[in-house]
C-alpha cells in the first residue's frame, strides 16, 4: 500500500488543525504515524508493504517519517528538500541544514529511537 502525506482519517490531521505541541514538521510526521497505526488495523493492508510518497513539503514529511518509523517499507519523496546549488553558490544554506538536523533529532527522541 502506498500512502501520501496529505491524507484525512478520523484520527489524523491533528497537528495541522491544532497548531500542535511539537514543532511544525514533527507534528505532521506524528499525524502520519497515526495514519500508519490506522492502516495496520485494516484487514486488507499488508503492514510489511506500506510505502509513502510526497511532493514538496509532503516529500520532507515522507523523508522524516521513513527515517524514524520502520513501518515505512519504501519511501518516494519528490522534491523533498531543496536543490542546494543556489544556496551553496551564495553561501546561504547553513540555517536550513542546521534546522534539518534538529528536526531529525526531535523526531527520533519523540519516537524513542534515541
């Protein structure tokens, strides 16, 4: 089964709706994990074959969720991070790179991976 980060289900979309208690990217990844919980309970879903795809910010969510949740068997992020050519040429990439590391650390901690 392939899922995309822009989904609605009874239990999901909390972060987007509420503003959430966690940083922006992490809240949305937690929503995706709730979707994975829902899918695992469905009799027609093979939970060992769940894939995820997303475009732009959805691609970033796909990267983050797949990195910290072993239930994502395959990930296909499209435009999940920016092309860094311009940023490198203009020496303006440091803040974005630093923010990604922190996002991964927070998500890993939230999910008990560290």
